[in-house]
């Protein structure tokens, strides 16, 4: 997206090759979801291009793995002894001063890491009558929003985050994931 006040560097690691069997174009799907999310976040945070420095880069690491690896991460980092669909590990906040600092240092702004669990995601998609692609896209959007600083611990935060997810997914032609489907 050329209208962003930064470039996006995605470091995509596929630690479980079965991901590519389930989502053939996982790299392009990921890139599209991240770009759409950061486009909305940029507007939400009123981020503007820097006038006295080159466009900084925002870097996100995405790991596509299995339930076993996510189970270990979830246990070690969140004290939850089970796998989950997505984990986000934020690093630097996405704001104007961080972008300026990254540009000045000629280093990318490390937004953080997102780790996806294949078996859990596929099971949830099946249970919820959603396509794997749509559910994956929703969880990528969800993860990027966490990296950008959004959360859902309080009711008002959860509502804001859900509304952003719905809006971003609409731009990607994906139905509201919170509506019940038969």
C-alpha cells in the first residue's frame, strides 16, 4: 500500500509444511491481510508520512506452525497449558514517534511476532462453518491489531477491536466473523 506512512517487511516462516497444503497462496493471503490491517490502523492512529526522513519500515514476523509448538509457547508465555489459534508478541508500539525514531536510526520498527497454530485454526473453521482462508485472515487481522496495541481485556476495548476487525475484513470481502452462521 503506497498510501501508508511506512513500508511493510514481513518475515514469514512456515514451520509446518501442511499449512501450504491447506492454504496454497499463504504468503499473498498474509501480505494482503497485514496491509489491510495496517492501513486501517494508520488511519485510526492518524499516522502521517515523515517529511524529513525516508519512509521507515515496519517489520512483523509471522510463524505458521502446529499445535505442539503453540502449546509450548502458550504454556511458557501465558501460563496456559493448551494450544490456541494465534499468539501475538508485541514489541514496539505503532505510533508517530516510534516511526520517526526508526527512520532516524535507519532501522525497521519491530512491531512484533505472530504465531499461528494450524490444527486449532482448521478445527475452529470447521466447527464455525467458515473457510480456512477466511478464518486464517480473521486471525491474522486479530494478531496484527494486537501488535499495533489493541486488546480485548475490557469490554469497551473488545468492542473497539471487534469493530475494527469487521471493518478490515469487509475490505477483504470476508463476512462478519462474529455473526452466527448455520
